[in-house]
C-alpha cells in the first residue's frame, strides 16, 4: 500500500469526520459506519481509530458515557475496547490493538463518542453552536 499524500490524508480525515459525526447525529447507522470502516485497509483502520480517539478526547467522555456507549455498541462489556473505554481515566490505545479487534474498537469508540457528543451538543452548544460538525443537517441543505 502506498502512503497517502498530504491532500489524500486531509481528504481521508474529512471523510472520517463526516462518517463519525453522521453516526453521532443519527444521520447514518452504526452498521453503515462499520461497513465503511471494514472496507479500509488495516493501516487505514488504525488511522481512523487514532482520529476517533481524538474526537472522544475532545468530547470529554465520562465514565457514564462509556457505559452507555458500550451498551449501544453491541460489544460485550468484557471485550478489550469496552474495558479500555470504561477505565477511569479511559485508556485510548485502540490503534495498538490487534487488527482482529479494530472493528470492535471502532464500534465502541464511535458509540461512546456519540453519547458524549450528544451530551455536549445538548448542553454547551445548545442554541448557539458554530461547530460545523455539530450542524450537519444545516450544512448539507
């Protein structure tokens, strides 16, 4: 596999941002996002996991967000990614997990991010949000 150029890397990050935020806002199903993720090469999956980890950190996930997100993800609470995200503080080494756990990690990360991001949209950003990624419906109309 060839390396991504700078422009390709930016395009890939924007696509990741769009897919993840569409899932978080209910504009895309988690299963649809998992299908997109599963179609990526292992290196691409690692890059997405790193990117989504950053989103989760920016959303300031809480222990409660972790529990609710894991329940929504359909992943067993005892799976490595579930345990990692529910630690206090969370362990964010998802990209370092074996490739066989990448899809599970994606499901957990995106589900927990969706819970935390929804909480933040409903509190901090309610009524006065200028974040483009929080206004996908308005941005696409």
